[in-house]
C-alpha cells in the first residue's frame, strides 16, 4: 500500500494516482474509515482495512490497544492547545510502545496540512510524532488521505515533504 485516498474509486482517479507514481492506492471502497467518538465504535468487527481518526486521547489508546484497527491518523488534532513546555501531538512514549507491539500503523495526512488554518502548529506536532515513531519503531504511513481530487499530490512530493519533516534543526 502506497497511498490512501478517501474518495470513491473511479477509473479517472486510479489513472491519476498511477500517473503520480503510486503503484497501489486504497480508496474509500477498499477501507473502512471510522471517526470514533466512543469505544463501542471501535469494537465492531470490520472485514476491510480499518482506519480510525480518534477524537480523544483515550480513544487513541483504546484504538491502539484493544481494537482491530489497522491504521490511526489525525491524532495531531486531538488537543486544541499545546502545553507551555512541550508540543501536544497526541502520541506519547506509551502509545508508541503499544502501537509497535500491536503492529499498528500511524498515518500522517498531507490533506490535513493543506486544509489547516494553523499549519505551523500542525507541522510541529507531526514532527514530534514522527520523532517518537522512529524512536519506538512504529510503522508510519505518510499519505494523501485526500477528500478532494485537487488535494492529491504525487509520491515524489510526499517523499520530499517527509524528508523535510524529518530533518533536524541545527
């Protein structure tokens, strides 16, 4: 799996994704996306690849620890404000250890970056989460997660942007 697009699968979108360098793209028809508000939403059994966007830290931990969810994304938007002393990206060392043990994938959405009002805050949170994922050996997917055709970016663009996020400040 190279990319995830949250749109219905069409021949036009398949050709577009292939022309942008993605060999394998999952569309809305291939995945089950859950915007979880309660634990009961996460306990249902799904036969498809399951993606969740948790609303709270408790739901994030529950999704990683006790559910059959394959990928979790959008945890950067859980907390409205950062702490005075640190960035609140949604992930911490405990959730990263759980994700690594359970084989869960942490997703980072380029569409969120395009559609946010405060991109600096979101990028700082993503950078902190990427650092934690690397430290604890968590599987990471940096994909489009596009809700609109115009938001889809090429594989080269995503790889280049991910490289800039991972660069260390000197």
